[in-house]
């Protein structure tokens, strides 16, 4: 059982110690559901390994506070450990510290100034088609409705507006298969892949400004697949490329750009997730930036599920403890002082004290 009365850093450690790699979140989802269900001010529902808890106080506005339960694969970094102000362990930053803050808010703030929907979902760290928030938006879209949403992704305690889009494409070269002892009879597809890598090396990513925030794009090869056997000239090679693009482009714009960049090659889209514009001019977002972010905000360089909320017409921002630069690393950690600060700021905002 999770103890929601414990210190938020201790609760983070407890969450880290419950393994929840993508696709294996059941134990943690069970623990979250069991901890929230007895709270009389919440109505708790479940969809697969996603848990939703809602207040129903008749407030004028509803806020959605969301976070994912899954982590990337563990690499000898569970159980958690403490060293000074640092809490180490898989998922401390991405994003069990944020989930711990969510759980503390759900338990502590029984009379928030806004109605609140807390969403804890699965499969964020894998292909978009498996995403638990996407599944919820299809199975129970009303559960995600709100006037404003906060995704408790790690932002190092700074509010981050919008998110970049992500697209993966396979760029393929073809050749002619032959025996390697008679290589002149064939055409080596792997050698041709060098042209794709030349394009990538020469590429200059944009740094556009969108609604006052500066985004940084990236175009990178993330894998190369090719080869038949040790004595065969390969007739096919695929370079998988990941494009992270700013929210002034649509997925269709991004795909058109990639096809232009790789003119002359066969290009196939394998995965795509849309970006989200910052939207900080929305009154709820602007008020949150003032109250919790002390007037500061910056661009979100990665993709997050603020994109899902944007598609649902719900303005959303990223805010949470943990340095995003440490996400997915072996030595991932979150600062205990920062986790406590995030809890304090969010409690103050939900109770109207900030």
C-alpha cells in the first residue's frame, strides 16, 4: 500500500520501488487505485492500467492534472537510494516525482478552488498507438475534459509551454544481391546509405520562435538495418530517422519536409505524434504561469501528452520536478528539495493561497 500521508520524497521512493516498465504497469496502477479509492472526496475509475480520480464539488472550472506511470527499462537503478538531496532510481525524474506530487494533491486538497481530475496512465514511453491517455480519449473522452490541464512531466521546476512534434521515418536504399566473392556483380545497398548520412550531417536544424518561445529542432539517424549474411552483398538498407519539429509545423508539414530533404530515396512514415502550440495566452495558463511559475516559461523541447490535450481542445502546460536532461539515464535522480517545492507550489495554487 502507498502511504499518501508520508513525505512526498518518501512517496516518490515508494513509487520508484514498484517496477512499472512500459507494458508492465499493473502493480503500480493497482497501488494507486487502492490508495485513492478510500478518499471520500474522489470518485475513482479505471481503464486498463490507467486510473482516473475526480472531485465533483460544482466548481466553475475543472483542472486536469496528469502523469504517466511507466518508465523506460530498468538498468540496475531500482531500488531507489538517497544521497544528500538526490533521490536516485529509474523514473525518479521521468516521472514518478511528478506522480508523487499528484497523489499528495489528491489526498491533501479535499476542497480545491477548482474541480480537479487526476489522471495516472500507462504506456507513455513507447509508440504513440499504445499510449494510455490516447486510449482514455477514445474510451472515455469525458474523463479528460477540463478548462486547463497540467502534465507533471519533469521541467526542472519551470513551466514549459507546448511541445515539439516527433516523426520517425524509414529511409531506404536498394541494390542488387550478389556473392561477396563476386561483388562486382551486385550493388551494395549499405554503401548507398552513406548518402543518407551525408544529408543528415549537412542538415541545419531550425530554432524557430513560436508564440514567444524558442524551440530547437533535430533530425537524426537512430538506427541502421541492413545485411543478409557475411558472404552476401546486401540489396536493401534502411536508415531510421527521427525528426523533432517545432509546433509551427503540422504532421503533414513535417512529412513533406522530410520527403523533400530525402529526395530520391524511398521514405515511409513509421510513427508520428503531433506537436502542441504553447497557448500561454489562455487565461488559465497565464494565471498558472504567474502563480506557480513566477511569470517564467520556456519551450518544451521533447514531445509530451500536452499534444493529446491540445487535440481535445484543452489548453495544457508541462510542469513538474526533476531535470529532463536526466530522464532515461542510468544515474537518473530528482532533487528532494525540488519535489517538495513542487508540492508546496501546487497545493498553494489549488487552495488559492498563491
